[in-house]
C-alpha cells in the first residue's frame, strides 16, 4: 500500500519538506501502526529539519505527535486493539504522514471527550509541561509560578496543570489575544512581556517576594532576568532556548536558587506512563483541554514550520493528512 507523507531529502529551510508518496510503514515488535487523523507541529521539528540535531539519514519524515486510529499491532502488544482511538507522543516513522508507526509504550488511549485534532496537541506539549512542573520543579500547591510564553501550546498546558494543582499563576504573552487566552486558561495574572516594566509589575504583585518556579521557553532571552525575580529556593526550569545567554551567578546565591534543564528524552518509561495516566484522568474529567490554534492540510507543512516559530503563538498547530 502507498501513502502520502512529508519527506525531507536535505537539511534547510521549510521548502525542503515535500509531500510525496511512500510505502506504508509496518509495525515491529512492541509497536503499533496508526492511521493518522491529525499531526502536531512542534518547534523542535524545525531544528531537526535544519540539521541542528536529529536524523542524519535521508529521506525521513518529521513529526513526534499524532492522533488517530490503530490500524495494525506488532508482536507482543497487548494493551491496544485495532480500531482504537489513540494519540502518540513519540512516533518512529514520523507523524507528518497518513500513517505512522509508534512505540506502544509511547501511545495512549485518546479520551472520548477529545477530537483527533485535540489529541494531536497532547503529546509533546502536555508531556513537557507535566515533566517540567512535577518531575523537575517539584511544584507544590500554593507556590507562585511564572509561565513565560503562556499562550503557546506548552505554556497553556502548564497553566491548566498548575491551576488544577492549586498554584498561583503568573503568565506572559505578547499580544492582546494571547493575554486573553492565558486568563481564560486559568492564569491569575497576565503580563505582557513586551512591556519594559512587566517584571516590576510581577514583583509588585508578589509584594517583593518573587515567584517560586519559572517555566522558561526562551532562556537565551529571559534567563538572566528570571534569576532576579525568584523567591528563596526558587527554581527555573529551562524548557527551550535558541542560543547562549549571559547570567550573573550572584543572583542565585542569596536566593539559593536553582537552574534545572529538562528534555522529554530524559524521562523514564515509568514517568511516561504516570504522566499520561494523570493526563487521561484530567481530560476525562474535563479539567484539561488542549487548544488547537491553527489547522493546515498536510501539504502545508512548510507554512506550519514558519508559523510555529513566530512570536505570539496561540495554541497548537495541527496538520491534517
């Protein structure tokens, strides 16, 4: 059988992604084949496309996250059945395609309360937000949290999780639409990071105490300033960065503050399973709700890569095969 997929034959700009015909992939042991109904687009995939890291053999298909229906099951897979609605957080053959193979232990049941488009917005954003908050920041109820870039897919997932955890949430965005979104998602305070005094406003709102946790999506811009608004024993979790940054280590000393990095590849299988068991319960209960900001046909993957790197992202960008 033949399917359509976005294929990359060389590193470069978004135009190197081409919609082509290719044979259907087949699941191996411990794997499932998913008929993809929607695929999520993440910033990390633009770095892979450029050759900064990731696959070094051509051609390949990009994409970690997708949602769809189980079409085939590999040897040893017992917890899924053909026809089941699922989402995958880490595909093997690439999500920008009509069909994708994923490890069974990175594939999860999709709540009946969610569409496939919403399912494609779960994998990387919610896994990242959960791991940053709970595995790395060890966030506690009643603590104060700052989410930089709260209107993006990881940011609004983090806001929802933190709200359900009983935290006081400060979040930033750069547009009026983004600021309204983060308030709708549950942030107690919405700050425009384009205002020159937004950090002073935060310190005023905390009566000079600062925040206990910061989830940082753009460390190369914000990390040095983050260290000046931390409370005693505060933690900055670096989720994203697009280059180097200069900091003053003295800002960590009196606060006894910590800078902690994270990547989803660092999670154990047990952590993956715990994360998505928690998320499924939240989706089923209606406490968590993925936000899809833009839907595009699969052929428009180049446009999706341009959009996902723009300032003022609003929710998740999803490709439809």
